[in-house]
């Protein structure tokens, strides 16, 4: 008997999900990640961008590489591997260097201006989420091989690979001669992506332990689709942090109400 259309569609989806787990990150997904990472370095530099790239090109390049390879740098440090081991892939370093040059030195800022447009971001975000999701899974797998039942270590290392750039932001700023923890500090002000990486790491662990009845490759595809949809929706419609409602509801019950800066000043006075 021939297969029906629905069976063929289901079979195609399953095949796509299985392929998703084996798809390589280089070069397409690495390109998206490197582009967004270097753009973040330039955006964070703000008015000091021209001074950074014109007067200190080596520092500019090194800051960009730290941002691009922040996750592996931190992971190697955490598991006792050579910190610079992530730079042994010349193809990835070369691709990151080309993107760094295009972001900072392309004539008329062509590459930067194109890649920061809304249509370009909407194309880069899904690619970046594939990169992030697969790295979260890699963080869990690497940690599980070293510490089979240390679930906290698995979550920490997965988050490091998923949000390494933002976790290393203040280190990268120090390289530029700037120290400011009042903004973009993942520890003081956790972003949606940090919370999402923690959640996704827990889901990956549950899947590996057999508590979720789906293959890991299927779970990673579902996570990528959900994360891409949320990120694009937040970008288009300026939606608030999806975890915000839970935090507002649960935090006062567990930890008490937060103290504002004005209340802290009044108490000190």
C-alpha cells in the first residue's frame, strides 16, 4: 500500500529533525554568530568606536575575538582545558577575522549598516539560535562526560556556551580600557537569553536522562523554533521578558520585595 500524504509529511519532518542534530555549525551558523558578536562589540563601544578601530586596531580585533569565542574560552577554563584551545581552528578564526574587518572597516560601513537592518536581523536571529541551542546541548554533553551526575555543573557550562559573549562583556570592556558593571551585566541583571539557556539546559538534561520521551535532536529543533519565534517577536513588537511575570509573582514570596535605589539611599542616610 502506498503512503498517504500525511505519512510522507511526517516522515519528512522526522528526517529533518534527525538531520538537525548532525548539521555542522561551520560556516553558516558560525557566520551569523560572529557577525552578531562583533556588531555587539561595536555597539557597546558606542561613541568610542572610531577611536577604538582607528587608534587601536589590535585591541579592536582581540576584543572581537574574545566576544566571538567567549563561550569556549570560559568552558575551557571551567573544565581545566587550555583556555586558548578554541583558537586552534584556523578556518573559524579566519572567518571571525574577516567579519571583524567588514564590521569595522568596510567602505561606507556597508556591512554594518546592512546587517543591522531589521530584515537582516530577522534572518540572523534564527541562525544564531541554532548556534546557541546546539552549544547549550554541547555544554551539557561535555560536562556529563566529565561529571556524570553533576547536574549543576552541566547547567553552568551549558549557559556559558549559550551566553558566553554577554558573560564576558565586562572582560572585553576592560581590554578596551572601560569598566562599567551598571549595564549589560548578566549576573546583576540577567537577560532573557540567560534565563532561557538555563531552562533549555534543564530540558536537555531531562531528555538525556530519559524523562522526556523525545529524541534529543527533535528537542533541539523545537527549542530553536520557540527561541527564534520569541526573539523575533520581542524585536518586532518590543515585548517584555517572558520570564518577567513569573519573577514578579514568585520573587516577593521567596526572597521578599526588592529594595529600590532610593530606599537604599534613605536607609543609609
